[in-house]
């Protein structure tokens, strides 16, 4: 690279190098993924063993609080009120404990 190169020429070279770098990363990523998958299967590794602390938080099941006796539709009482219950007295749809 000489000092006689224009800014446009240098930027074009930079763009080409960036393109080549990204292509090489894709190629190597593919090879590494194949190798990792092979070793995971070979040793029977689990996601928790590979990435400890990256567990998905399990949400506790929320019990159903309201039921439409005509349609069987239910609602836990969380989130947006369903259309079948909107504007109505929720108490008449409340599921009694033990039911």
C-alpha cells in the first residue's frame, strides 16, 4: 500500500477485506458447529453441562380461576380479560375451590 492510494481505493479495499473476513467466519463457524455437535453426541452432553447458569426459568403453572360454563373457556385471572368475560361480573364465573 503506497501513499498514492486515494481514500476511495482504501475504502474499497476495507470493504473487500470486511467481506472476506465475514465469509471466513461463516466457513469456520460451520466447521466448529459440526465438531461441537459431534462431540456433544459422542459424550452425551446436556445444555446445562455446556452452558451452566443459562437455564430457562420455568414458570409455575397458574391455576385457572374463571370458567365459562357454556363454552368451557377458562382464564387464570392474569393478563388481558378475555372477550367472553369482558364487561361481565367475574364473580359469577369464579371457580370454587375443589371444582
